[in-house]
């Protein structure tokens, strides 16, 4: 990724390490998760661009760990990011043991040194949040940027939030997930 640089737009500082918001102090990660509020999403996709840049140094949504699903006829946008499932199917099916739950923050991570690129995790994830990164031939997924999620920082509408897990509307998230799963099953038949 070339040399170091820094630029500011409003109170968002854009630099070679990613993005920071001048007035925001990130608290230590302790039971925090990325929450999704789809009714607030405008489909701007800045979350995808910020994520891809933070992780690869390239502005390309295909390399993002967060994806915005667009439902054009309904003018509805749904950001989708790994929910760090308690019973993570991706972790269970990984034949090389590359996927693990980090004991420090309970985030599910992929050890790229151990990943063999078989894509079993992609098939197992019911939400489609594990994807494939062709330049490395490895699986990728959200790791919440080690407690500083760039997608949340760049989301000006509040569709993405980084909140204490107890504050996350768990029931709402599960209800939405069930609807998405049901819709996916309907599309298959």
C-alpha cells in the first residue's frame, strides 16, 4: 500500500491506517458487537468501502467483510455482517481448524496460515457472511476490526452500531434472521 498519508473530511480522518473519527473515543471491547438497524440504511455502501480499505488497502466492495443487500423494488437496503454466532457453523465445519473463537473478545476469527481455501465455511454460514478472497485463496469474515469497526465509524445514519451485547436487540435480530432464512428457502423452491 504505498506511503503514509492523512486527509480529513468533516470530523472523519482518513489515513493509511484506516479511518478515525476525531471526537470519538473507542472504549475497550468487552462484550460489544456490531448491531444492524436496516431501517436506517440508505444503501450508500461506505461501510463496504471502509472495510475493504482497512483490510486490503483497496477500495473495492468485493473485498469487504460487510455487505449491503439491495432490494431495488422495495427501495430497502440491509447491511449484513457476521453476528459471531454462539454455535458457529463455520467454526464447526472447518476441516483445518483455521476458524476459532478468540478467548479475549469472543470474536470468531480465521487463521489465514491454516486456512486451506476449501470454502466449507462459506457453505455452512446460513447468513452468507463468510466470503472468499481470491488474491489469497482464503476465506474472510468480519473480525470487528479488533474492537474498532470501520464500517460503524463510517455509517452516518446509524444503520450500524457497535454496542454492548446486552444493548443489542437480540430478539429483533433473531426475528430478522428467521425472516431472511425463510425468504432464502422460499427463493430456493
